[in-house]
């Protein structure tokens, strides 16, 4: 039995090779004889030539070993503590049954595995933030799932396996919480250098990244993007040595890494970057870490680069290395530049505390108060742009916030002498850099200077700031921005005090319940715009405080959220969160009311009358003005978002439960709210309070309870769940026999209902993905489970009405009961009965007549056991007398039934018949990008052109088109990474038939079209010629074998052909047609047989990113020939001109219609036989009214369209 259970691996007839990445975990030759062993561990190999046949492997040569070893503690001293480590068996990615023994380590940042426990450099590093799941798979095995692959491990026992899974899940959960809004899994975002390097002895290059004090090795760019690397090298033990030619060695006590760069210039850049990394590793981080403790100091004050390491000690700002060079150019009289890491002696305790008290954000509230968006710096700004901006900002004071006393020297000096006696350093900064004299006369013979005043009042930070600016050159530029001359009027004084319980301030959202033991009792005082808290009511010195003008949001938590029954949160503009609590509800209300009054402006005071759960200021944009954001005051009350627009002095209210779309754009922290006729973009100036707003709005926009009125609603007050199900069944299920009587798959029904209840707005029901019977059962189960039922508390009155024998009296009774229902119940009942009325009208197809529907829906809607037919009798009456009870317009009802009839017949006709090669097809087209919410299903007639399809999509989405908007339909090939704008007269149906599984049609703006038209208008000759880099790839027997690399070739494009010349001996002859007869081209193709695509797939490694993919297909029927090759241009302009010339020649000079907007109206009015007319496919998304409006032809004559069916 032991032999049967053991694994077969090759005998050690050859040395085993170990790779730098886990894809290498292959055994050598499968033809070797096998022996039974339990474990075989790999080692670094010394024979490299014998592994040439291995696939997808990267091996590290044995010659790189260093025999000397240092204590592991030297390398681990600065590393993240290990959470768990031990031996595990790992299954290779090839899916073999052979497991390989690996030493696995887990810390808070990475999961790594090694060949042995003594190895320093790993075989694979997996960031915990990229792990999406950890799953038990039985037999002591578990899977670690990432975004691009799954790692399978096996422990020695179930107990060991369970420990690993539990620890991994815990670690992954913490990582997700830490990066909830950061979708970047790679730690090397702020890299010094990156690119491919050859390692001596390897067959393929490694993607190498120098980042801070480490060098990371990756298999390729995709792994780098996901952060899943091979190993990392700590540079605090490294040394770089230049070798011969393009080579250099990175030597550590444990291994020598021998690299080869592509050029000598790149070699010098790599060596410099790695030596800088070594300096970084050996520098002192203590001061930097303390300065970065202030969140705003973690970003450059000028360009927002992360982890800035330089500072101006007199200006109290921290900036990055690139900006530091421009600060030095200002001279020490303007900016005293010091390093956070190397100038340790400069950084006294008082200076560090000064930088913590001011911080980049508060400093920029003065220095960058008036920066135009067009002049802001970015990470990619050039040195010249940085020089201009930094000079204007600090030497000229161009963007500063002018003090109200600016220009009045006497008052500025007086204000400075008063302010240095307090702790407000930011006010001192504003006074000094608006002209106050640091050495002015105070009028006090004993305390003759502001510095002496500050020392006398023990204001050490004021002393430090004034000392650093004794000889600073103050900006003296003219005022270039309007100064507010209106005298400041203090707001009404609001005073309140009492005991509250407080936790420490936080820089991240509160995600868990805070117990009473985490709160401290504090005496709190609100007075004249300052909120201070003391150790007790006997103390005179506060422990801390807040200025009301710094508060951006006040949030009131639901009762019992934390240890104290009533709590509220304050968010400051310095990205800090303060949590306060009390057990007294009256005290809580008074505090919330007083604090809100202190920071809410008078124009928005009416918001305080509402029972809000969150109130504060945010910036927003709307669809009418996307360029500039505006300030607004927002108040969240249940599902209502109340907004006071500061500039317009107007009020708005958004019903969150009726939103058509709600989404977050995490890359720029924007919350998108789409309601009928309007889109609102809420921006997060500060990440902390924006996260709170986003979570609260998303929570309140969902279903808030189990009753109908608490569901997500359509504009017509119908629950979104009900509307989604009815629309799907109307389009796909009215002909389904036994609809609503047949059972679906219970697990699918439960899952779909749960998904709809969680957020029905984001669920789209699609044919093929969802079954009609599953959806019909979801609708029934929703009504059976809804709290209070559809008929509410008066359900018994509805059942009693069936006892009225007189039909007219019974109908009147139903009308009366219907009018007493709540608004949402009325709308829902009307929509449901309308749907059931339509279902029974097609009973000849679905076999669901009036009686059958009543049997099914009676017990469902009244939530009874079905033993009494009274419930069924009510439903039967409601359906039978639908027109009378609900006051339905019979003409509208007839139109609705005609539309449904047309849908049924249209679906029958649109179903492609076997053996037919032409006709109309349903095609999926995307708008602007390929995603679910952007897809449109369009019927494509044989005669439809690209322009008509484009207009069809734009009309559906109600997008207006301006004169210079070049909307176009593109053929996109994801596999080849190419796209081709279709000519406006090109027929769509042949393109649709030729699309592969990796291709799709996309409608978007053609941003290069205007430049192409300008170029073509300026051309004198039709032809074009020039040098391009050429690579051919023929499709040989479908294998797609490549024929080589990119080579320079000379091309001539004429009105009939494209010619390729290998050698250009006489350019003058080539450029003159009469002389070309003596220069035979190497290749020549007719232009009409070429298809030209924009782009080249990256795996071909094109020399530039501006390329064209050209496909040639011969017209000969007896010998079909297909060729594909790639052309690379030196610039984007060159590529654009070649492509424009191709389009112009192939389409007779007509690249774009002269009257673009007129052609749109023409396509709208095209005859039915040339276009799909005014009738579009009934959309699955949209309200009942939108469904009807999409069939516009029924407005005049509902039956006219049937004549062509």
C-alpha cells in the first residue's frame, strides 16, 4: 500500500533545475524511469544547457552563488514580522500529480515560498492584497486564489491545513480593509526604474523594478501589474559592480545577480538607479517616518508625489526629490531645502513638531489657495513646468491666500505680535508671508521682538517658525487676484458644554464596534467656533480641540452602534475622525444641534431642522457643467439626499431609492448618481469623509426593509424587482407554456432573489443567462415573502368583498379599497394586474387562462394556504374587470397588446433560420467601452451602414451630437489588440458575420478624425511614401508562425497598390512615378484587398507604440490567400497620416460625410426596407413607458408594421 500511495518522480540521473518563478516547477525528461519517493527538493543547478526543452521556465544559474553567509538577522531586521511559516507541498501549474516540497512564509504583506528554509530569495512572492480567496479542497489541500491564477498547496494534516487557511483568511481580510479603495496590488507604484533585463544564463528576460530600497524581479509585465513577483532583493546588503560590455553584477552576501542591459546607456541608468537604491536603504528613516505621521505630509506639497523626502524648513512644506531641485534654485533666502533622511542634525524636536502642526494641507491652504487648474503640477510635469510653478508659488506668492490685513504693515505687525502668543502657527505663517516683519518692534521694552513674546508665552513652535524665517525673502509681488475687502463678521456665538466620552482620533473609517473601555470621559466646551476637550471640568488646559471651520462632516450613528448608546462622528479637513458618545439621548441631541449650527452656513441652516444622519460639505459636478466642481452642503435623511447649492442658493432633493444608477469611480473618488433626466457627480476632496458619505448613500439607496415602500423603486413607484421580472417575462415568456405554474430551479431562484434584494438596480436579466421559469418564480416568491403583503392591513376587506353578489357593487368595493392603498402598493398592484391581464390574453399560446392565473396568484398575493378560493376570486375579478377597476384607457391598452403581439412575431422572424446566409440579425454593440451597462442589442438589416448603426446607438442613449463630434463605429479585436474605424458607408452585416469570438463592435468618438481631415485637405498628391519598420506574420496552416523581427523598409502607397522596397538606393527615382519602372519592388499588394487596423499586439514587442496591423486577403476564389503584417511608425502623427491615406484611397477620397449632422437626420428618415425603421428592439432595461416609447411607429398606426412582418 505504501508503494501505491507514493508519487512517481524521475530518478536523479540529471541534476534538477530550479526556477526563479513557480511556472518552472517541471521535472526533466518524461522518458526517464521513475522511482517511488515521498519528497524531492530542488536546488540551484550548475548545468544550464540541458533544460532547453522546458516550457515557460526561468532558471537561475548556479554560478551566481556566494559561499559566504551572514546572519539572517541582518537581512530580517527591517522586514515585516512573519505571521506563520512551515513546510507545504505545492502543486505545479502544469497540473501534475507530483507535489514539490516548499518552505512557505506568510507576513502581513506577502505569501512567499522557498526551496528550503535556509534560502534568502524566494521562488514566488504573492501580495496578500491580490489574494481573492482561500478555499479548502479536501485531502489536506487548499487553494490560494489570485486575480490571474490559483496556487494549490497540501499540508501534512487537516489540522495544519485548517491553521493555514484560517491565518490566510484573516490576513487577506485585513489587507482588503486596508486597500478597499485602492485597486493597485503592486507595492512598486513609485518606482525609480523598471524594464526588462537579461540575466546571464537565462533564456528569457526578467522584468526588473528598482523601487525605494528594494529590487523586484518579475516574470513579465502582467505579473508586475498584479504584484505577483519572483523575489525581492533588499539593497541594504547589496553592492553594484560594472562588468564588461553591457553587463553589471548586483552582489549580496547570499547571491550574485548578473544582469545584461540592452544598451550601454541603459546599463548606466540601471547602475545609477540601483546605487541610489542602496543609498536609500542605508539612509535614516526615523525623521521621515515621524514627519509622515501627518497624513498630508505623505504627499508632495507641489506635485502630490507619494513619500516626499525633502522639505523647506522655513516654508513648512514637504516635497519630492524632483521638486527639491527647483526649490534649491530659489536660493536659501526663499527656500531652505533639507533632507528628511540625511540631514538628521537639523531636525530638532521642535522643528519636527512644527511640521506636524502645519502639514502640507494646511500650508497649501495659504500657498496654493488660488492655483488655476491649468497651472497645477502633476507627477508627470517636466522640469520647466516645475520651475515656473514653484517660482510663482514661493518667490512671487502668486497663488497665496491674501490676509485681510495685506498692505497694512502696521496692522500686520500688530497682528503678528498678538498671534505669536497663541498656538496658531498657520495664522503666523499667513501673516509673515503676507508681509509681517519677524523682527518688528513690539512696544514692550522687555519683550522687544515677536520671538521674545513667543518665548515668554512658552510657544515653542512659534519660536521655531519665526527663527527659521528671520532672513527669509518675503514675496512682494503685486496682487493678481481680487482681495475680499468686505469686513469679516463673526457668526453668532454658540456655547455649549458638558461631559462626553471620546476615543482617540483616527485616520481611517471605523469598521468595528468600539467598546466602552475604549472611550475616555472628557469635559467638552464649544465656544466661539472652537470645540475643546479637557481631562475634567477642573482643568484649565485642554487636551486637544477642533476649530469649527475645520469640520467638514458630522455623522450621527444609529443607537447602540458602539458601547455607548448614542454616538456621533466629526470629520476634519485634516483627514481625522473624532468619535464621541453618551448614554443620554437629550444630551446627544443638544451636542449635535450645537455643533452643526457652528459649522453649517446660515444659507443652509434649514437643513438642521431635519432628522439627519449625516451632514456636511462636498464638491459636486452635474451633466451640464462637467469642467468645474462646485461646493454644496449635503444632508442625508433616510433615502432622501437634500442638497443646498452654495452658488445658486437653491435646494434640491434626490430620492436615493429611485436612482437609475449608483456607482463609485475609485480611481478619482467620485460618486455617480443617475436619476431621471440628471446625473450628479459627488467628489471626495478628502478621502476619509468621502468614504463615509459613499457608504451611507449606497446603504440608504438600497432596500431599507421588507415592505414594498422600503424597496428600490422606479419613477412610477413600482419596486425595481417587480419591474425587472415583468419586463423580462413580457419579452421572453408570454409564449412559454404553463408560465407561473411551472417550477424553476430552487437554488437559482433563491440566488437570484437574494441578488435582486441586495441591489436590484445593478441586476440585468438576460435571455440565455436567466430562465423564464426561474424569473417567474422569483416574482411569486417576492410577493409571498413581502412584509404586510401587497394588500396591506386591509387584506381581509378585499377577501370579504367577494361575498358581494352584485357585480357592479363588488367592483365599486374594489375601487374603494384600491384608493385606500398606500401609493407604492397602488402602483405595484396596477402594474401586476396589467401584466397578468396581458398574460391571459395570450392563453392560446401559454395555456394560462384567467382561472389558472387566479389559482396561482391568489394564495401568493394574499399569503394564504390556498384552501379557500376567496383569494383566487379576488385576483380573477381584478384581471377580468381590469379596465373598469383601474380606470384604464382602452386605446392605450390596445396599443400595448399590439406591441406585445408585434414583439412575439418579430422574435419569430428575427430568429436566424438554418441555411440562410442573409437577413437581419441581432447584434450586441457597445457604447464607448465594453462593459455590461454599455451594451445595446440592435437588429442589423442587410443594408444598414456604419453611420446608421452609430446614429441608432446615439438615439437610444439620447446623446446629442455637436458639429465637431466624430462618432464612429469601430471593429475591435481584443486578441490582436487592434481596432478599425468603419467607413461611414460600410455595411455592418458582413463585418458582423466576420467577427470572431475575440472581436466586437464599439461606438465611440474618433478623436483623430479631425487631424486626419486637416491632413488630407492639405495633401496635393494622393500617394504617400516613406520608411516604416516592417514585420510579416503569415498564417501557415492556421499556425500563425512568425517570420522574423521588425526591419526597416521603404513603402510607396499609390491609388492602386502598396509597394515594399527592401533597399533604397535612389529615393529620387522612387518618388517620381516615371522612374519607378527601373526599381522593382520586393512586394506589391492591391490596395482594395487590404484591411488596415490601428495597433499592434504587445507580445510582438514592436519598437514603437505607433503601429498598424495590415491584413491582405486575395480575391481569387480558387486560391484563397491571407497574409498579415505589421508596420511601425516613428510618431503618432506619421501613423495617423498613413492611416488617413489608406482610408482616402480605399473610399475614393470620401473619409467623412461633408454634412455630418444632416446625414444623421437622413438616416433617421430612411425607408423601412433600407433601415430598421423607427422600431428598435424592446430594451430589457427601462421602465414600462420607455418600453412603449421605443416602438415609436405604433403612435400613428399600430398595425402598419405587421404588413412587412
